[in-house]
C-alpha cells in the first residue's frame, strides 16, 4: 500500500496499527503483566526483570514471529516462542503466565481506542473552531435553502455552518462520555474468572492497567463486545457528519451552482484527459471513507452476539475491521479539518442564485402575511395558485401576486417580498448554536 497509503491511513495510525506497532504494544503489555505479577509474588522477580528487559520490539524478529504463528495456528504462541529465545531459564518459564490471547489483544484494543479518541478529540475541536468562524463570518451571507434538492426559502451560509458546528460539538461530547467506558484493558484469564491468579486477580489487573494508563473494566468483556460496537458506531457517526459536510461542498461546488469550493492544493491534477478540471478531492474522499467505517460498524454490531465464555468469530473479525476503520476515520478527520479551514464561500454567487428564483422562494412569508386576513388554508390556496400561474407564464412572483386582486388588496408587496422577512429567527438560532 506504499503508493496509496495516504488515502487510507495517517502517519499517526500507521505508527499505532501496523504489525510492528501492534506487536510492540503487545510486548509492553506482557512486560507490564510480568512486573505486576512479580510484585504480588506470582512469579519470581528475576523472571519479571528478564521479561521486561527483553520484551522490546527492537529486539524481536517479526518474520520469525509470523513464521511461528503460521506454524502453530495460534494467535500469540508464535510471539511467545520467539520471545522465549531471548529469555533466560526463569523468564522462559514464566512469561505470559496465566494470560490468554484475548487479554493481550483486548488490552491493545483498549489502547487503540484510547488513542483514536484522543485524535478525534483534537481534530474535532479544530473542525468545530473553523465551522464556528464560518458561521460568524457568514451569518449575513444570504443563500438559497434547499429542500428535496429544490429551492425552498432563503437562509444564510452562517446558519448552515452553525448547524454543522453544533453537530460536531455533539460528537465531541460523545467522545468525552465514551472514553471512560472504552479506554479499558482486560485481564480475565481463560473464561473471565482470573482463575490462574486466584485472589490476586483483581489487584493484578488494577496494577497492570495502571502501568498502561488504562481503566479497569467493571467485568471481563471476553464476550461483551458492546464496547467495540459503541466505538465503531461513534466513528461511523463522526465520519458520517464529515461525509455530509463533504457531500454538501461537493454539490455546492458544481459549476452550475458554484457557491462554495475547496481550497486548491498546489500540484494536484484533476484529470489527465481534461486539463481544466479541479475536482473536489477532499469532499469526495470523505464520502468514501465514511462508507468503509459504516460497513465496519455493521460488523461490530454483528459481534454483539457471542457464544458462551469465548467465541473467536466476532472477536477475530475485529482484528481486520477495527484497524482499517480507525485509520480511515483518522484520514477523514484530517481531510475534514482541511476542508472546512480552507473553504471558499462566494457570497455574490449565492445572492445571484437566490435572485434567479424571481422571488418564488419568498412565497411562504407572503402566505403567512396573507393568512392574517383570509386564514391559513385560504392563503395557501391563493398563493399556490398565483405562484403556479406565474411560473407557467414566466412572471416574477411579485408580478404574479399583483395580478391576483384577492392577494394584492391585502398586502404591501414591497414589504412582504423582502428577503429579511423570510429569514425567521436565523440570527438567534446561530447564536444559540454557537453558545460556549
């Protein structure tokens, strides 16, 4: 993936999730386990020192680990065998005492979730800051509000950005609320009862997790995969919002609309056959990444159904989808930050597109004003009929309304056809969305 790595991962996630990084974390967990076991008298101190001194990725032959893993058909026995080659007699005898594959792999997953939540916290804060700035800067930039893909009523671009900012803010809250549940490790033993360590099990787990800066779970989660499902769903929510913003930019950047555009990237080529093109690369890729994460979230939800006290079917599936979804989410956060920070807004084009509607997007305030004289139902009937006739005859809304005595006799058309009357409480709603 050397050529396309930048599309699916970041430097941060590669340093966290590739084979070398994962194995290095597993070794740290094994060393923390041995040290805590020695403190509690569960293994000799000399064995723990030996294990801690040699459980280092720099000293490990990864190719040999891969070979032994294939040969044994076991997820961690290959790692243990290669590590034992470096250990003295006591270290070899006591390494990985009482622990299972899932103790190490799930604790590593807790570390990954902790790190991804930190990345999300950082990047979402920057994205929200950029969106709040857009909302303030463009609170008076009037544009078309569209419903079902068609012109609806005037809004401001600041209002649109404020809605995005509020959604991102909710994701930031979700990240904060989820971290205590998700950033936990596991030291459960064979069936979750910490059977190999007897009465020392709970204290051993506490000490190991303290060394790793992870929380202690309320119960073992060998078969309780709701944490994974929650984490993946959270990533799907976050990337879904970024994809929604990207999709909006993608569409508003179309030449026939041309209201916003991505900041150009020096050297980026849109097409090798159409030299004039500047494609919305960030916007488009946000949609791609979100699809991958949503698919992974579906697999995580499938993993909630687990058999008895251990079931590799859902758990091992996580080894595939979780790293890929984490990497894709990190790319989406980075791209989303670039997109909103560099977004170009064309207020003049927004106004021109609004005026091109010949006033028909102001039909609602006309109806509301007329309702005070003839009632809501009759007002809707009259304005609907006038608008339909006017559009068929190529008239502006003002011309169409003026031609209908049942409307014109009740209204000051210059007053009711002001754009400001159609904006409602947009300023107050922006202020509410942007409250600290």
